[in-house]
């Protein structure tokens, strides 16, 4: 009797699945970091008593660039109004 090798049990299939899981975890971590930084930038403004218009909130929360979000969070510490996050862009 010939042994049947099912593709989903094949070592190559297992390797592809493992790579996909690792890639998904990495993307999830990066998205989580971006979301946390975006929320922090908005919270800094709110903690300082600065009103955050919906347009600013949406733009910040939609951003996925960690570097840009870091700059915005730093600007939030000194900004007099929410739109100052986007100056010099």
C-alpha cells in the first residue's frame, strides 16, 4: 500500500504556515505600536486641555508611520492647538 502524503501535512506546507503566522504577528505588533502612539499623541493634547477636532483625531489615528507619530506626540507636548501637530509637513 502506498502512503498518501497530504499537502497540509507536508513539511513545506507547515513551513509556509509558520512563516505566515510570524508575518501576521509582526504586522500585528507594528499596527499595535502605531495605534498606541497615535492614541498617545491625542491623549497628550487632551490631558493638556487642548480641544482635539474630529479632523485632527481622525488624521492622527489613521496614521501608521511610527516616525511621524513620534514627531506628532513630541509636538503635542508644546502645542497651543491641535493643528500644530501638522506644522512643517
